[in-house]
C-alpha cells in the first residue's frame, strides 16, 4: 500500500484536499484530528500539557484552551518543542496503529508539520498543497479572525514554501476555484491508483 503524506503551509487548503480524496473513497488519516483526540479532558497527554504549561491553559470546563496554548507556543520555540515532545510521539504511534488497519491501494496521511517535526512518520510520497503566501495570509486572517501580525507570526513558525516544494514528490497548487482543485485531486487519484 502506498502511503502519501499530505502537507502544506497553514491555510493552504490541506483540509479541503483531504476531504476531496475522502469523497473519492480514499482512506485519510489526519494527524490534526488525532492531536485533538489526544488533548480531550481525561486523556494522559492533556494532563502532561497542564503539568508543562500550567492549569491556566484550560477552559473552565477542563478542556484545552487552544488559543491560549497557541499564543504560548507561537511566541517561543522552546515551548513549541515542549508541546511537540508530548504530542508528536503519541501522534506517530496512533498513525502507525491506524495504518495497520487500512486495506486500500493507497492512503493519505495529513501531516501539516511534516518538515518541521522531530518525530518523522515513514511515507512513500509527499504531496504538497501550495498557495501563494499572500493568499495563505488572507485565508488565515479570515478563518481564525486574527490580526495580520498574528497571521505572520504563525506562518513564520512553519517551513518556507520553498522547503516544502523541494521535498515534494507531487504538488497541488491551490489558488483557483474548488472545481479546479477537484480536477487536480482526481488526476492525482488516478495516478496513485496505477500499479
């Protein structure tokens, strides 16, 4: 089975592309979803995060305040690494568990921080979703309701588009319409199905 890492910069369109692959019947393992499961109240990872960052990162209902934690880690590489050391090994283990259960010609593993992580996941190909930085910034500001400065800070913590493109086996440029994007996904789908 072919294992394809789907990655790209923040607000490049990774979620939309993975959704389009899912609509074609392709199994998708999303490390962002796994991460969200790991930090639910009662999960050991959440307790470790509270121990590392303090109870002030929790909402009154005991759930993780993602915005508050985000501000902490986007302002400090050391704090970001601290969080990654808690979550990334668990994410990698869960991806491995899910991969063992998949039976398909190929599987998409959505790994937004593929190039940034210090806990790599073995894949056969890398699919990069690419978009111009200005478009990413606009999408991010709109999606997260944040300032331009905050958007820039978030984008600066990630690998440069040029680094991702250098590592890519396949690239989808996402700056057109949804119909354009769908056609690109369908072309790659046919290609990945080839023996």
